[in-house]
C-alpha cells in the first residue's frame, strides 16, 4: 500500500509530525521532490529536529528511507544532516539515495544567491539553496545525476566543460565574477562521490519489488499545493511539483498504487516568501498568532525568518486538498487557537465586487479580498486530549465546519507538536 502525506497550503503545515507518526507503521519513507530549501520539524524521544533532506522515517531503525530521483540532492547537506543525527544519539538510519537523483552543484547555490541579490526588492524570497538553478538545469539537460559520478573521467570532464561554457557567461558577464574551472568542478564531484557512495542504490528496482511484496510505503511531500509550479501562486512557487501525483514520478512508483493521500491542512495560515496570500493578517493580531504558533513560534525551519500569518483560508485549502486528490485530511495546530474568543475564517473571496468560492489563478488572485465568517473559540488548552468526543464543543464545531467546506473527511486532528498529541476520527 502506498500512501502520500502532502501539504494543502503554503508549506509548514506540520507534515513532518504527521509523517513521523504514520512512519511507525511503514516499511519505507520516500522524499520525492524538493531539496534542502525547506524543513520538517519533528519532536520525539531524541529531541527536536529540523530535517531538510532526510525522509522523516530516519528515527526508526525498521524503516528504509529513500531519497527519490525527483529530489535536488545537496550531498554536503545530506552528509551533515546524517552526522547531526548521530551526534544527538539517533542510531545510524537506513538511507538509500536513488542513482538517478541529481546533484545540487556549488554553482547552483552561488547562482541562486547572486540572482536574489541582483533582483533585490523583486526577489522571490528564495532560501538560496540553489533549488531554482538546479531544476532549471535538470530540465535544460545540463544537470548531473548520481550515476554520472561513476562515468569515465574523460566523458565526465567533457560534460562539465559543456556546462561551464554556459555558466561562465553568467558568472563573468551578468554577475561579474571569476569563471569556474573544469578541474575545480571535477574535483568537487569526486569529493561528492566518496561521500555518497555508501548510500547509492537502484531505488527504482528496490521499490518495484517492495510494491509487489505489499510493503507499506510513505511518500513525503515538501511545501504545499500553493507552492506547486503548475497549480500554485506562480511565479512565487517552488521549482518541483509538490503534488502527491508527482510522488509516482519522483520515486518511480505506478500512479495507481497511491491509495491514500493525506493532505495536511493548518487550522490557521502561514507562508514564507513573497506571493499572494488573501487571508493574511498584520500588526499585533499577526504577531500574537506568530508567537503562539507551531512549536515555539512560526519561524522558518531553514532560515529562521518570521513567517507571514493569516487566518484559515477555506477557499485556498479546499483547492489545495482537491489538487492533491486527498482522501483524508490531517488538521494541525488546532491547540494554538485556544486563546481566541472568536476565530475568523476566510470562507470566500470577493473578486471585482463578486463573491467567488473557487481559487483563481494569480492574475485574478491578486485582486481578491477575503470574505470572513467568525466561529466561536473554545478558550482552553486542548493538548493532552486523546478522543475526539472529549474536545470542547466549539473545537469540534470548528473541525466539522472545516470538514464540510473542504469536502474531504478530517481523519486526524493534531493538538500539539509531539507524536502523542494526536486525535484520530473514525472515517475510513
Ligand atoms: P512541515 O514542513 O509541514 O513539516 O512543517 P513544520 O516543520 O514547519 O511544522 C510546523 C511547526 O508546527 C513545527 O514547529 C511543528 O513542531 C509544529 N507542529 C506540528 N503540528 C502541531 C500541532 O498540532 N500543534 C502545535 N502547537 N504545533 C505543531
């Protein structure tokens, strides 16, 4: 059985925690897109961790964790992350890297930073991890797959020279920097080869067999629907698809094998980087929600920068859930809302004086204003509650209001950052 856990919003919905919980009953956890530009936060017996590239199954010895072919692999960060787990007492995880995964090159990271600096106030708010230049090169067919590291030296040097002809035009003439040399890039790739070799595998064949044997496989998405390059708030999106369906491509699994798609939806909204955000709030109202949000405030897991805050946007979330093809919803950070007398929820948009219920593309989204409804708060701490029927009536009312408008059953209510802060509802 293949399951996917994906974000329905702008990312940071709490996918890490839900994956960590669901991983316990899984054999394999796979990252199928993205790179070290985003982070999942996991809190467990070993402490609090921000995982950037590693799949969230690394805390369980019985799980095989796979970096799929769709991932932007930073070899340096990958090794650093594994080391940091070991330093904090986590037993060495079982990790495989697809021999078709592509490598984030040092010049991708530099180009990302130089381009953000050049764009200045018009920048995309990139985490400067090299993700956009990486995926551009992948589709321009000038990237390096892991298996290229094992090619003969002459062929590899030839390919590097071809790539540098293009890169050095940018280095010298757009960014006014020293050109890159074939020798330096070749040496770097050989360093990467030595570091990554213990993890490299033919993950396609491994997964093909695992599916045949009926293993439980979790596809773990990064970011959320609204950051998808096709269905998100283009161009303020990420560079690889954030959709469950892409899990089939980014890991090499038959699409029809994905039977359960859990879309993680946040009980309020947060976003990082620039882009349309209709239900955004500002000032002291936003500051308070940011301060109380998540586990220790809403600040980027990778960059530490404050996240933009908003109330729940049911137009965006319904669209987010639909685009993912969600079979189930996990509604997270419900506990955070316990301080409010009343909870505003965006139930529709007003576009050019008309009320709309569907999520429009960017050019129209820019002109949308939120239509609010207010639900009564529950004014207490709901952490520690284990059964849905034990939640205060107004908390249940909130869940059921959201569920009705999303059109997909809310299966999980997350009422705290820890593994055990979780309530399951009967909705199989
Ligand atoms: P991800 O990228 O989707 O995994 O999201 P993050 O790692 O940014 O998670 C958001 C933050 O919320 C993290 O600090 C989590 O520890 C925290 N978190 C997850 N679920 C809950 C929850 O139900 N309640 C609270 N208070 N925090 C949560």
